[in-house]
């Protein structure tokens, strides 16, 4: 079993209302040092498959379903799952 | 300016409906190798402050606002922002 962690971020040019609201909320409760917040997604997959194919398959999954290419960027890391 | 990346994940004991739906959707469109998906958050902060204080301040922000301790775990990384 392999664990893949996908980091999904909004493209820089895209406005992030959740991030803006979070920035303002933090500043309001005393964290004036916070200049910007952007909120993305962290997707953790557990899947079977050989090491050689996983990278290509995960890229396909991202394009087919997980990522909105118009507004999001992504990168991912492939790691082993400790067997229990 | 310092960039802090916070990785927020649901605790293992917490059911993740979004992750279950994503697993089923991926399997349905041909990614049968996917066994589980869990969806968390990726929060990117840009903030001022000295290196020594940032770790403590970010921990406070997480406890005060960013994290729901009942259902979420978090970890974070501190990095420099390239000046533009």
C-alpha cells in the first residue's frame, strides 16, 4: 500500500475569500503580524499499485477529478504506508 | 516576511464524508486501486516576526482560531519568503 499526499493550492491570481476572512479574523483577535492567509486542500490517498505507475495514475486522478485546473495548482509526494 | 505552511488533517477516529465520497467517485471512474481518501486543509500564512516567536505564535493561532482540536490534528513548517 502506498500513501500519496497531494497539496492543492489556489493559483496566485485567484482571489481567496476564505483566506481573506481568516486574515481579518486573526488580525482582529490580536495577530496583527499576519499579512496574508491562503487556504488550500491536503488530500491523502492510500492506493495499491507499482511505484512506476503511481505517479502517472495520480496525475490522471488529479486531472480527472481532484483538481480544478482553472483555479488550482497541485503537487504531490509518494510514500510508503507502514504495514499494521 | 516568513511563510508558514500548516497541514491540517482530520483525526483518524473521525469519519470523513468528503473523503469517502471522493474514494467512491475515483473507484467509479476506473481508479479501483484507490483504497481510501482523506481530505484536510493546507493553510499558508505570511507573517512578520522574529524566528524565535513565530513557532509559539502560530501554535496560539491554531488553538485560538485555525484548528478544531476536537476533530483535527495539525503540524506546520516555517520557511522564508523570497523577497520580491
